[in-house]
C-alpha cells in the first residue's frame, strides 16, 4: 500500500492512501527524514520513502503549476 504525506499534526503524519482515504500515522513509525509530499510504502509493519515515486509526483506537480502560469 502507498501513502502520500499531506501534512503533520503534532505527533502524527496525516496521509492519503491509494483509495483517497485520509488516516494518521504516528511519526515514531516513520523514517526521520519524511517530508510533506513524500510517497510512503508500507512493507510489513514498517514504512519507507519511495524516492522515485516522490520525485515523479513533485515533477508532475511542478509541470502543472508551470502550465497554469503560461
């Protein structure tokens, strides 16, 4: 399952899953380097950042923003 970090609230990361459902994950369960917009992959009981997918999403979002201002 993949999740996108939407924001941080206190000790939790608010994430959106592949079905567009929002949920909270405790920060202590995530890698320390996570940031808003990162794509997480859950493997077993642990989470890791999918760097490739995170970069693809950021690039796509930047392209959409650039197109908006052209």
